[in-house]
C-alpha cells in the first residue's frame, strides 16, 4: 500500500513539473539544481531561417528597457539568467511578442505562410542539427498514423523525435506492443516518462535521451516520424541501412524525399485546428 501511495505521489509530481506549462516554468526557474540535473542550464534561441533575425528580449516583470538582439543564420543565442523572458520580433509588418521560459530551447523558423515565427525548439545544442520544432501531434492524427501502420501484436515501434511520448504510449495502450521513443530534449524525455506512468504502460515503453541521427533503431518493425523534409533527407540513408525489408515507416505531414516508389498508403484531412494533416506510409 505504501509503495502504491509513493508511486502515486511521484506520478503527480512528474505531472506537475512536466505536463503543466505554468508549473513547469516555476520549477525550472526557481530550482537551478533541477535544471542542471536534467542537463538544462540555459535558455536558447536558434535561428533556423536563411536570414538574419532582429528581435528584442526583456525579462518578465523587469522595469529595464528591452535588449536589442541580432541573430545570424544558424546561430544560437544563449541566456544563462534563470528567469522568463518576453521576446518581440516582426512577423511580416506586425510585431509579435511571445513569452519564453528559462532553461528551454526555442527557434526562429518560417511558418506555413513563410513568415517568421518563434517556436519551441527541439534542443539548444550546437553539436546536433535541430530536426524540427516541438509541435505535438494531435491525438486524432496519432490514431490515424497507428491505424494506417496496420500494427501487429509482435511489432516494435520507434518514434524518432517522440516529444511527450504520446505515439509510443498510445501504441502500447491500444495494441500492447513494445515501443521506444527518442528525443534530444531532456524535458521531453522527463515528460514522456511521466505520461507513461500515468497511462500505466511504463513496462512496455522506453524513452531514450539521444540525438536521433546517432541512435540505432534497427530493431524497429514500425517507425514513426514527424520531422521536416530536410531532416528526413538526413535520416533516409539510415532508414535504408538500418531498417529490415518490410519495415513500415509512417510520416506525419512530410514525405520522405525520393521514396515515392516505397509509398503504400496516403491520407490527407482537415483537422478541427484548421490545418490540413497528411499521413504518408512507406514499406522498406
């Protein structure tokens, strides 16, 4: 009974610091030891666009004037102060302001309208490419991806860039299969493990804190990805080398370059968020 109570308390704690954004930012900013333990020591902003970006940054609740910043293509700005910031930049002719939280990665990218936008980043490391911003896959799309993969009870599912672990966890809950999620962001891995505990599938899933380009996913029989086209281009040689013939690869919104002949299924639909979501299915 005591063990069950302790586990419940631990799950609740992880839920607070990982799943609730406001609480997560509180813990991040007021507990430097927690940040360092998770490998998060600074707030980072990365420029993934092809142009120099001008922006201002101002600590929340500060009376000081905003600091003007210029970040060149591919560069990373780092902020060691443990506080939250308001970042202001131009999106077309309009000024946009977004609050960012200490100890987390962010990235300037172009949105679907080719306008500048500040996204949650996948990480703030200079030794690894940023394969995609952190954008959670809607649950209805998760269900569609799993359905189109035609999963068997003996499958092993890998999700490269797993975010909060929702695809791996959903597969374990619905099909009872083993799953592995890989992400380079320590907070995402912590969140994934918390979500697995809450879902009661921690014995079926595993989450690895790794650079996707350096992980061995050769045991996968089903592979899930939600990465940008150029990132899939980087991964394609690994798909062709590591994956066994017959492996199913499911990609959300972005096609694997040059794999038209391997495509076995395709679906496109408008979600209630107003965006068109596309699912591509390939067989190695």
